[in-house]
C-alpha cells in the first residue's frame, strides 16, 4: 500500500483571490507575483498543467493515483495558502477550503485524507478553525511556513500550537519562498523557490521553534517536515555542538532557551516525508539518522511527476518498506 502524504490542492476562490492580490501589487509579499503569477496565469506547459490539477479533487487526481499505484493521498492547501491575505480574507478562505476538502474526503474515504488550512494572521480564529476542521474529520494542520515574515516561535501564535497539541494531530510545516527580510540575495539568482529557498526557509522555521523553547512548552507537539526534513538530518551533529557552545554563553545567545539538545527535539517531535526527494542515497542517510519510524512516503503532487517519484522510490533498498509507504502515515495521521 502506498500513502502519499504531501499532496497539494487549491480552491477556485483561493486562486481568484491570489490573482486579485497580484493585480493589486501584493504589498508585503515579495516574490508572490513571480512564483504564483507564472503558475496561475500560465497558458501552457508545466504551469498550466499544475494549475489545472491543483483545483481538481475528483476524477483526474484519482486517475493519476491509479495509474501509478498511489492508494491514498494526504491532501493539504498549497503554498502560500491563505497566509498572504488580511486576517478576515484568509480566515474565510481557509474555512471554505476545509469544507471543500472534507467533502472530498467523505466522497472518497479510502483514497483521500486531509489537513486543515488556517490563517495564522488571526491566531485565535485559527485555533477555533482547527477544532472545527478536526471535527470534520481532517487529520492535521498545514501551515505554509512564515506568515508575512512571522514565525511560529512568536508568542502570538501560542493559541494555534496549544490547540494542535491538545487535538493530538500533527502540524505539517510546509515551505514557501523566503520572506521579504531575506529574499534579496536569493532572488538575485532566482534561488528563493524550490531550488534552494524553500528548504532553507522551512529549516530556519523549524530551528527557530527548536532553539526558542517551543517544545519545552508543547512537549507533545508533532511536526512533519517535507523533503527529507529540509536538510536538517544532515546538520544535526554540528547544530548540537554549536548550540552547546552558545548555551554556555547565554548573554550572547539569550534566545537559545531550550534545555534539550536540538537533535533530541528533532528526533522526538519531528517526522519527515520524502516529498520530491525519493533519492536512495539521501533516504538511506535520513533513515540512518532518524530511524525507520520517522520517515513517510510522498510525491509532492502536482508539482512533481508522480511516475518519476514512484519509480525512483522503487529503486530504494528499504528494510521495512511497509513502514515507509504506509505504516508510519497510518500511525502519525491516525488513518483507518
């Protein structure tokens, strides 16, 4: 059985709202026009194909899954989701997206599971929407990394993290392009997207949460990172040693407040997917670092080619493929 856990969708109204925001100049959202504009305004090629597939939760998606042996998708709103809008607009679009996704899951309960969309720019409203969406049967929460340059280690977002932990569902922390404060040196060479900026920005987000004591306050919080943990497994040893030196000089690093080593938090509170990264060498390294219970299969549909990702994954030498392909996802997302 194959469960792909980082598969994207968008609603028609969300796409329309993105277009309006771009036409208005997308204030405070550097990179929006370049990344979304070339996708939602595409008239052919890869961009048009992705845009068409994003809004489909029916026959075309199911046919793609059937053609390549994907039994179930865990579906969530695509980056940047609703986080680029004002609080009221974002909250309304998130509510609609959750209703649409829940309806699709109910129509295809053996094929789809869903993660809730929220607007972190309205934290208390987002917390209530998490409770409502979980009540609808959605299996976790998707947050597309920073919200207008703000990260979840900020105390303003505590209602969201508190609600996710209390609900016992995972937070999927998905990347987006780098925020305005750091985008310039990336965008000068078009590196702010999935080539390099996405993983850099998402890893930054996760580390901010780790070093700032978020998991001391919310020790049962479960976080999923895509793309083999956004590179963090490779760096854990050096991160631990640097963190220990910094902790011994607290006047120089006052925001490094967690009592635990970063690697301990990562290996206890984080899970990973192989979205767009089913490369044998990298997967085997990640499994060696984190263990076979921490990694789950994903394609990253419709951005990645399903056949290519499935075929690439088939070449991997896994000791327990059932855990990777479905067992861990069933456990983490509580899938029947």
